[in-house]
């Protein structure tokens, strides 16, 4: 019973326990994650608009969030994890076809499209060096879905790998947290034509850009997690692209 569960959980958690019927509890759980997905999708769509308009989404976000009660989320290279990518669909499925989930579905489309958008940014930067994707070797920095974690469930990088391969690119992967990809960064990046930052790992925040430039065969850096500024990258001699930077 609900009373039994409350008694059990009082031995585990110190927070207030709210009791609800099973349907309400499931809707609360899935709606909370769907809400986050929609918020992230809004940030990603604004980022895409900023790229097209020649604006900086991070400056836009800063000013938007000065307005009371505004909390524009962080745009980025994709949304992963066990819950957010699926919970919107579970919430919609609960309507048993009586409601068409336009907003939830649109948010999923936007967020699922961000890994492929990283490929678009890389392709544009490579063309400045007269290099086609089919002739390029790309280093993907980060494979987990979350910074400083080894959790790879619904990894945005996992979605990007086949997209790049379908265009003929050679793909290398590095992640200091995922055992399969924990090789020395220099060994992965050396000789590559582009590095794409997919995860905001602390190890990448500490990356020295002139050193990265020396490892790369072609000096292209694509930043999907707002680790670097254009000024920092260009000062290191890198051709730079980033989510939300026009």
C-alpha cells in the first residue's frame, strides 16, 4: 500500500514524501523529464537561429535570463541518458491516441537532430580547408552522455558516429571516463582533420589549444559544449565552429 511505501522510504530519504495514485505518479515522473527535454530543445532551437543570424547564443541566453523567472537552458550537442530521451514518449503514450503530442514530439526532433548538426558544423569548417567529409578523419571527444561520467546510455556521440560513417568519414573516439575509449588523447587526435567536443569533461576544459593544434593534421575544432571561445581557438590557429555561434 501507499502507507507501507511511505514507511519504507522514510528509512531511506529525509525529504518530504508526497503520496499520489500510480497514474499521477507516472505522469509526474515522465512530465518532469519531458519538461526538461522541451526546455533544452528551446535552447537548441534558439542556438540554431543565432548561428543563422550571426549572433552568439551565450550572450542571448545571458540577457534572456536577466528577466525575472527566466531560465533558458544550455544548448549543446545532444541530449542523452536513460530517462529524458524516452520519458516524453512514455507520457504521450499514456494518452492512448486521444491526444497528439505536438510540443513533446517537436522537442524530441530538435534534440535528436543536434548530433547531426555537429557534423554540419564540422563539414563547413573542413570546406574552408578544401577537405570533404569523405576524406576526413574526425576525433570525437567524449562518448558518455554526461560530463565526468562513464554512463553511455543514449549517448549523443553514439548517434553521431554512424552519421559521419555514412558520409565516408573515418571516426576516432576518446573519452577519459569510458574504458573502451580511454586511450591517450594525443594518440587519438594526432593526424585528424577535426576534433569535435561532444562532452564537457573536466579533462577537455583543461585542454591546451595550441597543443591540440599541433596534434591535428587540419586545424579544425568544433565545440558542442561551450568549452572555448572563438577568440581562444583562433588565437591558437584553429578554424572554429560552435553550437549557437554565428
